[in-house]
């Protein structure tokens, strides 16, 4: 695997991140969603969130050639909420994706480890939550997350995307299984 660097994402990375989402989700979600649900969901899943890109807590994994092969980050505020919806010690893992050609090579784990380090230093985070696609469940479980319920992501008034609500107490990370994502 080429040398990978992690960089803080910027709004100017929107096109590269959206292209990554398209490559990743089109291939990695097909086994867990019916074609119509995936088709409708892709319109929402593949849009880079400008607020997230401007947060300073969203990261890109790049090869030594500068290719974006992974993205993911965290926020103190719950996804979809106003910025006032913050709980002490809690942060939210946000919009992870890895290029299918680089899946299961440690890229997403590098991104997650950066999230843990930065969230603990900046906000004293002791617990992460995430809304996961059905396909990413095994990845998040390998990090120490557990499912706490089903979640229907409200993508449109007439469309909810089947997802999972997951949580990870960071104190359990040392006992989490070996990660290969």
C-alpha cells in the first residue's frame, strides 16, 4: 500500500470527497440494500456536507500521489441537529468512506484513530455514537461499537434510509478486536 497521509478536509475538497463517496457506496453497499433503496439513497449519501468539511474535524486519507482514498470525521453536535445539541463527553462519528480498492487495508482505522485522538484532546470525549449503513456494521463493531437500535435516516419526506444507531465507549477500545478496515 502506498504511503497514506491524513489531512484536515476543506470546503475546496468537495468534488474529490463526493467522487470518493460515489465510488465507495456504489460498490460497498450493494449487498445490503435493494437496488431501488440504494438508487434513492445515493443522491443523499454522495453529497459532501460543506459544514462538515469546514468543521476542522473531518479528515481525508490521501496517497503519496494526492489521491483521496478515504474520508471521515467527528463532531460534537449530533448529525442533523443545530449546533446547540451537544452533550459533554459525547461526539459523533461522521460520513466515513473508503475507496473500494483500498478497503480493508487500515485506511478507515487510521481515520477513526485520528478522530479518537482529536476528540479526546479537544472535548474530553469518552463516547462516540454513529449512524451506520447496514454495510458498515462489521467495521464499526471491529472498532468496539455496538448496535443500540435501528435508525431510519430521514433523507426526504417520503424516503428514509435503513441504518443503524451505534455507540462506542472509548474506554473499551483497548479490548476491541484487531481492526482491518
